[in-house]
C-alpha cells in the first residue's frame, strides 16, 4: 500500500469555522475591504481581522493594499490540495478493496486455479452512513 500524503490541516482548520466560511462566500464575488466584511457580521472588526489572518495563513485569502484600504480576495485554487486529499482518501480504499475482490485466487500446489468470485452487489463504502455528531472545531487558539 502506498504512503498517503499528509492532510492539509491548516486549510481544514481555517475552514472549520462558520464565520471564516461565510467570509469566503462573501469574497467569491470579488475583492472586499475589511470594513465592508466587518459590516456583514455581528462581531468586531478586530475579530474579523483575526479570522482573515487565519484564512491568509492557510493561503485561502490574499491581501492587497489599495489606497488606504486593504482589499481581501478569495483564492479558490488553494482548495485543490484539500480536494485532492479527500479524493485520495475516498477513492483509494474503494479501488484497493475492489482489486482484492477481483484478484484471482492463488492456486495451491497440484490444484487447478479457481474462478474469481462473483462481484458483490454493493461495496460497504457505497452504503449510506449515518451522519457523525457535530463536534466543535478548534479556532486555532482564538477565542472570539
């Protein structure tokens, strides 16, 4: 089995907060100054700045100075690493399990090889799974 790449934990930590996800949703429309972002939330501007700092450190947001304002822009391409890791984690085990199911049995000495077993109706991974309980995520050391 191949070694799996490390998950992009800072990216997931940044996305684990509802306020930061909402900031990204707002930034999808284009660059926005920090004071406009702060107007969209019931929390203080310094708190929004701390959320933006977390998003910046994860690479999801870029900051550009325009006159007296700092404009923030969403960088959706940075989500690709998370998507690739999730795809690897969800597809690789299924592919490996199917390969193991369809691999021909090794013949024992003196016996004819047996035909591969018929494929099962549905692999375990395809069955619906009950939702996990919601567990509060860390805010990377910030207490908002």
